[in-house]
């Protein structure tokens, strides 16, 4: 190994000497470079090879190339690149080749080599890299597309690109992306040929049909690809429509676009996407000439286009009365309504249309759940409280088990101070599963706190605490304690805490809230603080070292604390805690004793920090 390393180092001497002669590298820098390179060469020639060693070596050589580039720019010397840069580039290619021979499955390594080849315009090398990569990873369509695009865009070889796409489709006959990119490539090739033909015609060069076959420059090959694609991947309207989107970028492909639309209507008549596309196309029809189009005429022209769109959607909901079609119709109407316009008539027409479509979809029981929130929100913005309540009540059966939909609807009604909120809360609790009812309980408690008497709200809290769902019970306890302090002060909060202290399950936040409330009192009672800490430790003492530390700190710092108790608390903590929590407790307790630790501590802070 040493002889091989020495030989490779000797091969670098001519380029280093040349760099010194052109004053791009000093003698000291050359010696430092050789020292670093020697270490890197030893790493990549060990018996047990490491991928990181190759990556480090490659990165070092690339950085060296960048340094030489900057030094050349500084001294203004542009000669002898074959002896310096090209030698380094070849060495980097060799490192990549060795690494990829060892780690063939490393995708990132292949991509790094490709990027390097592109940067240095190494076309012959890159062609070999793509061939090797596709031989090892033929199961990745993205690699085939990358190679074909390189052949088409960088090497200007449509034949090679076409050959690669055809090979790729043999491996992946159902790949949508391959068909789309192949279709795009054929259209780009046709466009390029048309431009070449136009230039030659301008130059009055005699052309033959063999030079520019009619089938190619008219995009017939792209049409063949499209037909094969929709035959192979049938029943996918979105995939079908993607070909029209690609063809729309080429001005000469008008006939092909028309054919794609006709096929879409024939093959996907009952698909919502087809009708949505056909309706939205009406917006792209030609407008009035600008000279004849003042603001009022322009608004009228937009209104006519939108009416044509609505007419297509109206036909769609009659022909294919599905939830998906209604969703497309409503989404379009909402988009048009949200567009800014200074024309009051146009805005009024859009508003009437979107509200009408919402009503009709709801009457047909085909209004998607996701759009109910937008409908109700729009009614609230318009200030139509009566209709908002009517819509929520009428459609409450449609909400089903959707907690989010119930929650958003009730929040809007709460903003309107509707008298039907309590009734709808009862309906929501009947339909929503108990396990998902926490957001509804929190919302109802909030509503009761703002509108009901103290006694009624307390009764509601007691009902919520009886819920057998732990998540509801735990969260309501914390909220109950806050509410008690706000409405009845410290005494009521302590009374609530005392009544709940044996009512499991608990959260640590519940006990911490009571400890914080007690500390805020002018004369906080150490006895009550101890009770709170002891109850918290009973529930969470085995997993929370910080709680023990806070208890010890309280005994030290409270005016009525007893420092002699800390030894016993420490002993209990060591017996109760387990695993990493013991290490954390010991390290933090030491800092606490020396006065270098300020509590409160971060809950998940690692031991010793």
C-alpha cells in the first residue's frame, strides 16, 4: 500500500511544480498540501475502505480546484490548464469511479459525480457515468429522465434521448412521469426542427422532405407517445389532462391540444376534473379588442365569460350529479368571488351565484363537509346571523363525527351570540365520539363562562369531570382550577383543589398550577405547599427529577421552610427515581447545593446540563 501511495504522490509533482512556477502556490503551501494529501491517500488505500474517506478526499480536491481558479484570476495567468486543472479533474473522476465501484447503491454519490461532470463539461465521461448508473439502477425512472434530458438539452441529440425513453418504458411501462417527459421531449424536438427549417428558408437554402420529415416537425411522434400513454394508463383523467397542459406550451400544437380535449370528453365524461377543465377553458376565450374595452366593457366581458363557465358547470351537475362536481363548481365560484373588482354589479353577481350554488348543493345533500365551514364563515362575514343559524341547524346531521366541523361552526355561532348554541352543543355531543369530545367540552365551558351564571358553569364543570375519557378529565381539572381562582379567589381555588386531589387521573400541570397559586399569596403556607408537592410526587415522582429538586429548593428558600427536611427528601428521591433521572437528580442537586443552579428547570433537559 505504501508503494502505491508514494507512486500517486509522485504523479502530483509536475502539477505542483507548475503551480509554483506560475506563482499560484508557495513552497510552504505545497508542502502542507502534500502532507494533507498523503494522509488522505492512506485512508483511501486501506484494507477496510470507508466511504467518508473518499468523500473527504473528493471534497478536498474540489476545494483545491476552486483555490486555483481564484489564484489564476488574481495573477491573470490562464495557460497550462491541461497540466494542472485537467490532471486534478481526472484524479477526481478516478476517486468517484473507485467509490462507486465499492458503493454502487449510493444514489447521492452517483448524483454528485453527475453534477461534477456537468460543471466541468465532461460529456464523454458523463455519458459513461449515465450508462453505468442506468445499468445498476434501471428501476428508477428519474435516472432515465435525467439521462434523456441531458442528451436532448446538453448534447442536442434527440435520437439518443428517444432511445433512452424507449428503453426506460420497457422497464417501466406504467410510469406516468416517463410518458409525460417523453411527450414533452418530442414536442421540444419538433419545435427545434421547425425553427431550423424557418432559418434555412429565410437563408433561401433548398430543403428536401428527407431533411425535415413532415411527421416529425408537425409533432406526430408526440401524438404517438400520447396515444400510447392513454392506452397503457387508462382511466386516469388527471394523467390524461397533463398532456394538454404540456402541449399548451407549444404554439404549433393546437390540433394536438384539440384532439386531447376530445379524447378527454370521450373517455372521462363522468369525471369531475373533465367538467372543471372544460368550464375553466371558457375564461381563456378571446376578449374584446383593447381599443373598444373601457372599464365597464371589460367588466361586462368578464361577466360573459363567467356566465359561460357557469353554464358548463350547470350542465355538469345535471349530467354527473356527484359531490366532486359540486365541489369543483363551488370552488370556482369562490375563487371568482374572492377576486378584487371595483365593479359593484359584477361583485353582486358573483356573490349571488356562490350563495345560490351553496344552497343548491346543500339541498341535494351533495355539499362536501370541507366546504361547510367556508359557507358558514361567508354568511357570518355578510352579517346574516339568521341564515347562519338556520344553515348550521339544518346541516348538523351532515357534520356527523367531524369534530373540526362542529367546532368551527359553534365558534362562529358563539361570535354571533346565537340563542341556539346550547341546543347545538347537545347535538354535537350526541354525534361526536366521546374519545374526540375534548375540543367540544373546552368550547362549551368557555361559552358557559361568558354567558351563564357561576352556579351553572360549576355544574357544567362537574359534569365534564365525570366523563370517563382521561384526556377530558385531566384537561378540565386544570381549566376548573383557573376558573375557580378567577371567580372565587384563592379560597375557592384551594377548595376545588382539595375536592379533586384524589380524583385520578392527574396531570403535573394541575399540581404546578396550585403551587403557583399558593406562592402568589402574600403569606403562602408551607404546609399547603408540602401537601401539593407530596401529592405531585406520589403521581410523578418516579419519572421527574425536577419535581424533587423544586421541592428541595422550596424548603431551603421559603421563609417557613425547614432545611433539615431536604436530607430525607433527597433520600426518598434516590430510592424513587430510576435510570437517567437519577443521574440528572444527582448532578442538578450538586449544582443546587453550590448555588450554581437556578430553578425552574427545563423538563427534558439532559443530565448534567
